[in-house]
């Protein structure tokens, strides 16, 4: 299995799906979800753990990703699927 760092590097090679800019799905803004998830992942990589507030933020983000992902197609679905897998590894 790839490390979290390798998976994050792989995700960073993919452009954020531009077609999602400014859109919301069931009240969920993909741009906000992406920002919060990446922030939590980066904090985890810097410190090796998340405090309770950031763990709660990551849990909320994962819940939003579970709602968001089935509504996406193509590159957007691939991007957010990878983001979810990263979040899941960090949350463990």
C-alpha cells in the first residue's frame, strides 16, 4: 500500500475539478470539503496525529464526501474518491 505522503502527492498531480467551482451538492461545497480535508491531512503529516477538534473536522468531511462522491462523475469522482481514501487512512 502506498504511504499517505505518496497518495497525497498523487492527488496533488490531479487538478481540482474545475467544473465543481461554485457548485453545491445537497448543500455541500466541494471546494470547502477539499480545503478542509487537505488541511487535516497536512496537519496529520506534520504532527503524526490530529487533536480532537481536527479529528472531528475530518469525520465531518468524510461524512460529506460519502454524500458527495456518488453525485460526481469522471475526473471529479476519481479526485474525491482518492481524497476520501486519504481521509480514511488519516482517521484510522
